[in-house]
C-alpha cells in the first residue's frame, strides 16, 4: 500500500499535519481521525490480523450525528423492537442488516469485535445476504449500544424486517430446496447400486446380493417418493377432483406406477426395479420446479420490497412531546414528525418544513422532488435533508402505496387470454397422453417387448407439459415487474397483452401533455422598470394571495408590500417603496389607473398586467406549458409507426398550437366527453387499436372506449381506478418503452410456446418408439422447462437508465 494512502481504508491521506500511528515499528498514515480510531480499537482488542486477512480496503468510518444517534436510541423502545426482536433462552435475538461489508475479513472483524462487547452472547453475519444474527442479554447491554459498537468500526446496522408475504416465499423456497436435496441424495445412492448392474460391471452376483440391493434401494427411494414427490401427488389429487388436468397428473402417475411396480418386484421377485428412475424423475422434476420458483421468488421479493418502504413505526407529535406508535395506529388528523433519512409512514399534507423527497417506491422516478408546506406527500417516500411535520390524511391499508400493492397482487393473479389458452392446451395434451400411455404399453406388450413398462414411463415423463404451462406466466410476471420499474402500473390482467395491438395513441391536453398548472411564459416591460424589477414587484404583491394565478409568482424573490388589498375577480393593489401598485386583469388595472393599456399582440395564454398610479409597467403572459418530455415522447411513438392524436375540450386555437409545438399529427379541440367517445368509436370502426392517455374525470367515457386506457399519476382517484394502467411518475417517455416491453413479451411468449409445443411433439414419438430411456426423459423435460424460464427472465432486466441508490427500507439505524 502506498505510504501516503490511508492504512485502514486506502483513501489518499494528504493531511497537514499528517495523521499517523506507529504500528510494529512502522509509521502508518491515515486519512482521518476516524480511521485512526478504528485502527487503534482493532489493535487494542488484538484483532490486527484483520489487516492481513482482508482482500479489499475497509470503509471510511463516519462520525454519528446527534440525529443519527437519537434514531439509534429509539431502537431501544419495546414497540420498535417488536417487529425485529424475539425472545430466546436467557436473552433477546435481533436480525440486523449490515452495510459496507467489503470482504470476508470484515465479517471476521465484526464477529470478533462484537464477541468482546458486554452482554453479547452470539453474533454471526451471513456474507451472501449481509444479515446478522445478534443474541444479547438486555440486562447487561442496550441494543443501541451494540449498534453503536458496530458503527465504531465503520459499518452500518439497521433492523431487518421481512413482511409475511416474504416470509411465506422464503419458507416455500427453503422447503423446495430440502425436497430437491433429498431427491438428489436418493438419486446418487440408488444409481450407485444400479450402475454396476446396468453395465454388468459386477458379474456372478448371487440372488441374495441382488435382493439386498433392491431392499436397500427401496429404503432410499421411499423418503424421495413420500417427501420430495409429495407435491406432485397432492396436486394430482386436486386436479382429478376439480377435473382440470395439469402436468402433475402424468408425473404422479409415472412416479407412483414405477414405485409400486418396483416394490412388487422386490417383495415377490421379478426382472426389473425402477427405484433409480423414480429418484431421478423426482430429482429432475423438482430441479425444474425449483428454477421456476427462483424466478417467482425474485419477482415476489421485488414486489414485497415495496411493502418494506412503509415503516412499522412513526413519531406522533402531541403538544411539545412526541411518542413512538405503530404506523397502523395512526389516524386522520394526527401530526407526525419525519426526520431526514426516514421513510414516511402515511399519506398526508406537509404542515411545516420543506425538503426533498425520493418517491421511487411510488413512481419509479429516482430523482428527488422538492416539497413545501401544503404539498401532499405519500407513504413510502424517503425524506431528504430537512425534518418535516405532516398531518395524516390516510394510513395503513388506505395509503397510496398499499393501493399499488393491492393492484400488483390483483394483476399478477389475473390470467390474460394467452395464459388461459396455454392452460387449455396443456390440459388437452395431458388428457391425450394419459389415454395414449396405456395404448403404447399394450402395443409393446403384445409385441413381446421386455421394456414395455420402461417405454410407458418415458412417454409419461418426457411429454409432461411443464414448459408449456410455464411459457406464459413467467413471461407475464417478468414483464409486469419491468413495467413497474418504468413507472407504469398495469391495473388489469389484459393490459400487457392489449398493448401489443396498439397502433393509435390519443392524448388529452391539460394535465397530460401539459403540466396542468399555469406558468409564466412571457414578460413584456413597458415602463422604466426592467423585467426583473417588474417580476420582483409582482412577487411582492402576489405573496399575499393563494390564488392559482398568484402561485405562479411565489417562486420569484419579492419584498414586503404593505396595505395589500384583494379585489375579488380583478387583482391586487398594495404599497411598495412609497408607491401604489396594481396587478391583475387588464380591465381591473385600467379602471384603477384611468389610462388605456399599451397595444397587445396576439399572445396566446392569460394576460396579467402590472401598473403604478401613473403608468403601465408590464404584461405577464401565463399559460399551461407542455411537459418537458412531451415532444420527445410523441416523436418516439411516431418513430415506432404509431398515429398520434390530441383530443381536448379546450379551445381549438390553443389545442392546435400545442399540437404544432409537440409535432402531433392531428388535433381536435372543443370536444365534449360525448364528442371524444364518438371520435374513438369512429377510429375503432376503421380498425384502429387505441390507447387513450388522460387525467381528468371528463376523460372517463373516452378512456372506457379505448383498447387500453392510461391515467396519469396526478389524475383523480376515480380516473386511476377505471384505467387499465397508471403512469405513476407522469413521464410520457415511458409509454413507448412500455409498448416495446409489451411487444418483447409477446415475442418471448411465442418463442416459449413454439419451443414447448415443438419439444413435446418431437419427444412423444421418440419416447413411444423406445428411443428415450426413463432417465433421459426426466433430463429432457427439465431442460425444456429451464429454457422457457430463462428466456422469460430476460424481460425482467432493469430499464437502461442511471439508477439511484435504493431508498432506505424501514427504520434505518444509521443514515
């Protein structure tokens, strides 16, 4: 290591005066006092072997601020610990998530350092998940003291909290892994016994030895059939009762027949046993299921990560005091305090404070947004740099985040038509195979073949339609999660499939292509004041009003005007620097100063005039400006070959102007909701497949008539409820990306279906001809399933954009 680099973290150490420490007769440099203190702690505890073991530099320690220390101290509260601490023998157990671990030596250092802390009974870290299990005696040490001890070494610790859905997923995952392991061990053991007999490697075996091998194989295969293969039998019984045949029926039939036939031969004598084939069937079938489960597991964790964005506890303000309460105990009207780095536990309105909020959990937009008093905020948003006090409007299951989770669950539970078609094909295929298998056995038996039973087993296994049943759901799941990352939330099961057919996109104007709020687009000064001085004067007057027009000027700097009066429907007047100023509509200002206004050109938008007692000073033009990404989104849609139409109820001149600025093909203005619906019906009669994008209640009739309706994230709740998808982040450029994802999904589903059907149609005659032994049938079937799952998982790759750090989940122990 360069002597001018920090001995602990490897960062440059150019400090003057230099921060040094003599170790083993050699002078070591440090970049900061924190790294030096950590090194001294490691040396004092006799753990300096860390520097020989490590393969990566350590992280530079960060000094705890008072706010961070207070947040750690809150973790001593019993209500907070309820979600991640459980009692164990003679102590308490907590599951923690450790950040900034760089190599295995970090774990060695942490475990040995924590072992020396008072009250710690055990501490272990899992390298792959970076989760730690801490068992301590609460009578000897507080949890917060132990977390501070972890921080002293430069690492961060926070409670790990898994919701019930994630626990269920992990339990299913663990159970599947154990079943796979039991089947794998059984396969190896039975093959060790069967291999010498198959290839006649051992000659002149006595009947007693053969019988012993068979009984031992029965002993090994029984737990495989009764435990590892149990889900196949359970599902087959369910299918037979419901008269809906799936792939589990031929699988259970094959395993059951082979197992029972082998027991018969073992007990009463015969030529052939199939214990090794039974174990291999089960192993490879479970392997295919396990791979498919991995895809669902990852998708499930991605969805459940959203639930983790809603913290378990909140700080409720009562007078001058605050108390820690459960998030679900919050009620409308409660006042909560949200410190920097914390996650909002409920929806509400900011009462005091201003800060930036990271709303990636809700909108997919990773850039933080500035929020001020009066702004609405939502659970799952992560507070930035300043504390906020928020009045609760919705909590628990009523929050917007909870609504998104419910929609995701519903969409993933609904089966689109293509999935239902795949299920029907699989059911028909299974029924035909179950009829064909005994026919094949009878045919080979009448032909005098000794391996008729082997051939029948191969037919049952090799034609199992696993790949056919997995072809669509895995692709739909991956595509839905990708759309969620883009910020588009499908709310109907048919949405993804319907997006494939879209050839026409119709936009509403206000709030969809435009911001839906007034902004200053032009300033014209007439008198002695400059444009900047006119804006400052206007801001000084308008800060005394909360009218939507006045808010346009609130972002400009202004002085304090006196004696400001509000003339309803006209404007404002007030004194500034000894002069009286008037701002408002032209008629109001003209009547106030008694002079005709300057000549006005045909400027589009709303005109607001400024004047003093003696002359006109300025004209401000306000208008609803297009969204900054709207033109790019329209161009992307047109380049993809889609027809774009602007359909609005606003005046035709303004609609045409906006369409021209954005490059939209057609513009229709002054359209009532009934007119909009007629336009859609006319386009449908022409064979057009339409996507309607809108945000207002007046768009509901036309959205209902479109093939796919998309509501903006800022739309009314009823509009979002009735739409087929919600554009959570309001980024119109994600619409072309969503259409690309839908087309890729259709292509991948077709590839999967073609592969699955082709495989089954090719494998069936080969197996019926006796060319596929049972063990090869199991391998082929598993490989077929693996191909479709891996192909579908390609859809789940994250959108190509700069990713932000993942927002903190739950109650952070450190920021």
